[in-house]
C-alpha cells in the first residue's frame, strides 16, 4: 500500500501529525485496534473555523472534513511507524460538524473524510460512520473526526 503515491496522485501532501491540545494522546493501539483521537482541519497551519449553515457552506465543510481525514492518516502513519502494510481496515469514523441549528447535511460534510479514506485505502478504507451536528468544537473548528483502525501486530 503506497499511501505517499496515492496522496501525490490526489495532489495532497501528508501533514506533520498535530500535537494534542489537552491531556490526551493522539493514538492508542490495543487489541488489534488503533484508536485515533479527534483531528481538526488545518489549512496553511491554521485551524479551519466556522459554523456550517451560518458562515460556511456544505462544500467548505466537505473540504474541512477531508482535511481532518488527512490529519487522521498522518496520525495513523506515525502510530504504525510508517509501515502502511500494518493497516488492515478503517473500521469507523465519527464526524462532528459545527452546525447552525437549521443545518442538516452533516452526512454530506462527513463524506469529505469518508471518501478520502476510500481513495487512499481502497476497499479497506470503507467504514461505518457517525455524522453528528454539534453547537461548538474545540478552537472553533468547523469539523472534527476521529477513527478506529484495525491493524496487524508490529
């Protein structure tokens, strides 16, 4: 699995994994599963902020979710020591969308993360998912996405 080549084909570059902003670790591997903490969307080193349905449209939210997924992939890569062959399956994504009360397209926003996982990992990137509207996210982020990934032993 050549994630670097797939990223390059998509015109994307793997960012440096973000450091935690509070008292937690970015990833925990246990029992064949890798749990990745919620990741925020970054553009040019800054958190993408906004509220969907108020000051952001669906397309901007989709892009923000895609940026969260890119950061998830960076965290996965760090957790597996760059050995992408250890990744068996993206099991679950949970997407939290900073939403105006009338905004109901959270699943379409979350597709930004889901579709990138499938583009990068193929069939192993197809996963179950939750997409939830929330009133606020850390640092004013537009979207936050976490993941559960099945991994082979090191």
